[in-house]
C-alpha cells in the first residue's frame, strides 16, 4: 500500500497523527504528512482507522 496526504484538502485537524503517530505527523504549518520512510504504512494496524478519522478525507491509500 502507498499512503498519500492531499495537502490542498488537509485542514490540520491532526486526527491521523493522533491515531497512527508511527506513520503520520504534522508539518510546520500544521498540515498532516506521512513520516519519511513510512509511505507503505509501516505495518501499522491503525493506518486505515486514521484514514477514516480524517474529517475532510485528505488521506488516500493506494493498495498494491
């Protein structure tokens, strides 16, 4: 899987970083981003929950 955060859509709610902190963080502007090297989800079981928790659906998962 590959995870993408749509920066144009992100509002910085931070739900992804709270739900799956091993995969997501927030940049200096407060917008969500995937941690370097974690674009594959790092086998974190909470990644799909983090996607569902995003209030603006700014996170997309592309399954391989």
